[in-house]
C-alpha cells in the first residue's frame, strides 16, 4: 500500500491539484492586502468633499501603521525632511490618525488663536491616562478659561518673588555638588533631579533634599519615563508601570492636600503654587475635588521640571561651547555688583540682567524644550491654500518655526546679541518665537521656567567653569523632550575666590581690542587648572584673541 500511495502522489493530476490549492491559499491574502491598500489610498486622499481646496501634499505611509514608526525613530529629522519636500504644511498619518503638520509664524498663529473655533486640544491616550483629565491642559472652552484664571494666581509677581529664594537655594546647592565631583557629571539626569527638587519646593511646598523629596523624585521620573508608551494596558507594559507610579504619587499628594486644605480653612495659607491655587478657587466659591487638585499638581510638576530640565541642559551645553558669551555674562554680573558666589538675588535684580535674559531667549530659540502641540480640527478650514478636514489632527512645530523664520540671519548660530533692543531679533513678529506656545493655551508657568534658567546661568558663572568632557557636541533625541543621548557628560571645576576688581583687570584687555596681541601664545592646560574662572574664560574667549 505504501508504494501505491507513493505512485499516486507523483501523478500529474495530484500535482495540479496541489498547485491549484497553493495558488488559492496565496491568492486570498494577496487579494485582501490589495483591497486594504486600495481602501487605504482612497481614505488617505479623501478630504472634505464640500471644500474645493486640495489636501496638503505628503504621504500617509503604510496602511493603518501610517508613518508612526518613522515619526518615532527619526526624531526632528521626520518633520525637517518632509517640510523640505512638501513645504510649510504637509499631511501624514501618525499615532493612528490622519495629521497635518504646520510650521511658520502665520500658520502657527492661526492654529494657536483658533482655539475653540477652528481647533481644540487633543492628547495621546497614554498621556490622558497617566496625567489625568481633571487638569488645565485637558480642559477646553469656558472650563479651561476658568481654570487658567485660578492657576495664574500661582504665578503672579508676588508668587514669583516667593519662589525665587527656594529655587536659588536648590540651584546653588546643586552647582556646588557638581563642582565637588572629580568625575564628569551627566548633566541631563542631574538637571532632571535639580529641577524636580525645585518644582516640589516651589510648586508643592516640599522641602528639597530630604528622603521624602528623593523618593517622590524617583517615582515621578519613573512615571515620566513610561509616559509615552503604547496605549495598551498589559502587565509589565509601559502604560501599566506609569499608572502604578502615578497611583503612588497620588497617595503622597493626598496627605499634603489635606494639610493644605486645613491650613486654608484656618486662614494659614502656604506660599507654594498649589496652596495659592487652592486659595484662589476657594475665594471664588469653587470647590476643587481631590482628584482635580491631584491632576493639577501632577501637571504643574510635569511642566515645571521635565521641559525645564531639557532647557537647562541645553543652556549648559551652549555656554560650554561659547566662552565669549560666558565672559559677557560675567561682565554684566560685575556691572550690577552680583558676581560674588552665595549672594542672594531679588526678582528686581534678576530682571535687570538683560544679557542673561538674552542668553536664555537664545537657548529657548535654538533648543526649545517643547517641539510643538497637538490639536483636532473642529471644522474644515483653510490654511496656506490647503483644506484641513474636520476631525483631522493638526500639529504645529515650534522648533521648525524658529528655524524657518526669515526675520533672523544665520538661524543655526547661537547668538544672544540678536535679542538686543536694536537688533533684528528684538523686532521680530510675536509668532516667529514661540517656545511657550501662544494664544489661550500659552504656558502659564513660563515665567517660572525663565526664572529658573536665569538663576542657573548666574550661579554657574559665579561658582565654576565647565567644559564638555569629550569636547564634542552630542547627538540629540527629541522624544519626549530634546536631550543628549549620552546624558551630556560635563567636567565642572570650582572657581577661586575673587573680587570684582580682579575681574575688571582680567577683562580689561578684552574690552580694548578684539584681536590678540602679536605675542599671543595659547595657554597650557595647567594654566587653566590654577587660574580663576574669569581669567580662563578671557583666555578661551574668541572675543579676547581667537
């Protein structure tokens, strides 16, 4: 029987039958793929039929997946490449939705000021799950306007004056620790810890440096590290981990909220942002639920440290590469009598440091910590000659808008002087520079973020000198915020005690000439090791002889 079966299996009719079955099995999935591809191409090119305007140029990528993988892996190059191909407005398909990507001052202005009429805010599912929906960012319309008025009470002039002392203390102590380390410091993780300690002290009222602050810092950073995950709750997945950390943070916050509420009822209100916000709601007769306060506190901490740590890292990196800028900061501090380390500052004194403000502006222009924002079209509208269909996602790019503006020369160059009152940068349009967004959803904590960066700039220049450990500009990643892939190892060295007169003598020649003397000889490394900071920067500065 074995031989008969073998013969039968080799017969021509059997082979034809097998071939037909194989072709049939292959044809079904091929036809399914073809149908799906046709449907995808039809769907991806279909806009609002009632609108005569064309859709923006661009590609919707693969069926269902779209261009999400490229968006996640290419970082800033994703939008740069497509803007070069398609212009200021292009279409794509990312994160499961058809999307229009926008840059340029006029286009971004229309999106930012079209809140509640043309567009509304939209957030990825994982962010809504973890950060909560009872906070300012997730609300819209009248509720958003009401909540913003309450939160703004926590960032007025009096509040900022209160936050200054604790913020300066955290920054000064952190810089001192950096200077005390013999090995290079990984700046990005170090600034994340520093800015969170500052945020918990100023925004929540938790004293920095204690075990409680350290534990919450770890919880919060672990939550953020898992925030941008697939929106699927699976055991040990990123979203599940983030929600577990959020639950622990809520348990910690609950105790503080009860104490603050009791203090408000007794007329003893704290000076931190959360207490001020709760009092503002109480004064207008609005009772905030525990969940609303928790979501708002997490939002403040997230916005107050994650983006600021990115900006602080960029500040340290840019200044390490620009010794002539550091020298000008030193000269400004000397001019105002603020060069001595450990000298406390007032809000008024910080406000007089115009060049320090220019440095911070230039860091935020060249390395904005927020890449852009997400919106959803409430109705079909026109933008730059194209239709934006109702229901589509609209994302505006801060980074690409800064770099594409024609109101500034050499946009890739770090130059704080472009922000001087008599420069082109000082006269640019409002939406050519939008590091904190704009319109109804402009960042409420932007003044706190700028204050933190100004204080960091001052404390660094007064206390130490620093250089990139490997002498190279690191590769950057941009999700969730711009940061060096290597953490930015930096070598910090403490300054010797000095007086303003010593600085004047060290910089006297620099002010008199932009060219080196004929006998100029580059100093040796051991000269740097023994010299005070201002002398080192004068020797290194291009303004003094490069």
